[in-house]
């Protein structure tokens, strides 16, 4: 099961990495008068999407591992559940803040390229 999921994720990541080279020719042929500005905006949007995707993937894996460790700790010592829960909540907040930072960087890339205006 893990091998299948790993292969699917590898195929999807290769698709995301190789997609700009495949579609770059079509975008260049569609807008020759743009002077390369369209391709820069496209690459900025792609970079933002990849950045937030990797951040979400990393944050979800980190949160899952933290929750796994906390539940195992509570199962071994139910008396320490209060301390474990407090530490878990603080740790999950720290992990989630990293994903939010990646979102802000991605939005900064898009705003810098004036994608919203």
C-alpha cells in the first residue's frame, strides 16, 4: 500500500515539474506580443502553487506524526495526558504556522507579479 501511494505521489510530482516545459511552447505560440510577461506570470503562479503544496504536505505529515506520538504517549501513561495534550497543541500550532508562512510567501509572489490586478 505504501509503495503504491509513493508511486502515485512520485508520478504527480513529475507531472507538476514537467508541465511548464510542455505548456511553455503553447503559451509562447498563443501570445507572441506579450514579450515574455505572460510566461513570467505563469511561472510565478506555478511556483506559488508548488510552494503551498509542499508546505501543506509537510505540515500534514508533521501533524500526523505528532498526533501519533501523543496518542501513543497517552496510551502508555494516561496520567500524563494533560501535559501531553498541552505540548501537542503548542506543537501543532507551530507546525501550522509554517504552512501559513508558505501561504504568505506564495501570495507575495503573486502580488509581486500583479496577478490580482
